[in-house]
């Protein structure tokens, strides 16, 4: 975390930005001089953001080269600037539209046949479209409830939080399995990947949370969120709902790091699943590059990128 520090040198105020980062069990302190005398708070905030980007660009990541980091940071900056330009009413409409589309796409990727318009009718008007199953209607309602939980949750990422998200996702659909790790082996049709046996899941999920806590301050936020999501999918801890929960957790991590959420479009389903299959074998390059392109498309749809 970057903070502003004032030092008195020969009776004069000297302003520095300080970053303390733990690397390889040691604390690394980086300081940058930003001027003498009293500085405007808005100017300090601007310089902080620039310094944070500079630190990220100078850091080496496993999957993000410097150009990719710069691309991502430009997208984040464009998103922040775009949001700031919206009035309160416009922002409310933006969020309503975005989370409706996110719910539609995430469910559609898993086979839900509700259209975007029908999804909106369910979650925004409380109505059930004709010819649709109760399961599909509950999937839309539950996904929106899970979104509300994530948006308002201020705690840490742990197993209890993940189980709570899953219990909401399967509420009124599969009460027997909601919020519980699976007790049976699973396979994905058309895939030769073997998911872990049920008895290994508690230990693997504990390991995953440990991995997250170990890496959350060292990895790039985008890398962290995406790889956590992919590791989660490769464990496949639930009998149903793994894909939706994995994408919700990915966006929760991005939210904690103050990065924009990612809305993977149903039209991109095949590319997404292909990248996920590679990630099951711990090859994360394709899914990271794919999702950066998704962010760009999201930004264009927001009108924040030409």
C-alpha cells in the first residue's frame, strides 16, 4: 500500500510516497520524492496512482509481461475515469444493466436458456417468463442474490464465504447440496481431465485459501483473481455451480483490489471453456490473455473505450 509521508529537512517539508512490500519473507521499502512544501490532496492522490502503476510496471510477473501490465492499467484507468463522469442516476442505471448482463451471461454459459430480456424480467421485475423452468428462474434470482452478498461483504476470502456463495447459488434448486462440498466423484462430459476425489476436497480448498493469502500482496491483482478462479475450477469442490461460483469469486477478488469486474459473454463460451481446460493443467497464459480481451470488449460496451 502506498502512503504519503512528510519529512522535515532543514526546517522545510519534504513530501515522499512510500511503498512497503513483503517479498521473499523480507520487507522492501521504496520511496519517491514528490515535492517540497504543502501539496494539494488531489495532486497527492494523482501521484499515488501514478506511483502504484510505476511499481507494477517495474515488477516481474509470471504471466503478465510489462506491455500487458501497461494495457491492463490503462483499462483500469479508463474505467475509473468513465465511472467518474457518470451522474448518480447514470451510475445506478449502469450498475443495474451490468449486473443483469453478468447474471444472464454467467448462467447462459452453464446452459440456462433465459434470454437477456427474460433474465431482466426475473431479477428486476420479479416475474417468471412463460415456458421456462423453475430452476432457470431460481438460477437468475440466486445469482443476483449472490452478487448482492459479494458487493456488500467486507470480510476476508475464506472457505465459509465460498460455501455461503454456493448455498445462495443452489437455494431452492438443490438444497441437499447447497453450501456443501461434494461427496461423489464428478466428470465433465467431453473432457479427459480427472477432478480430485471427494475426500481430498477439504484439504485442497484449505490449500487454495493458503495459496491466496500467501500471494495476494505479491501477484498482480488480475493474475491473482484469474488463477484463483482456475485453481478453484480444477478442484471442482461442488456437485453443481462450480463455474458460476468461480466467476463470482474472481470478481470478488478484483473488487477487493479495486479493479473492474469481468463479464464473460455467452457468445465467447467456447473460447472461455477451451482456455479453462488448459488452465486445468496449470497453463494460465491463455485464460489470462483471453480475459484481458474480454475486459477490452466490456469497456467498449460501457462506452469507456473506442
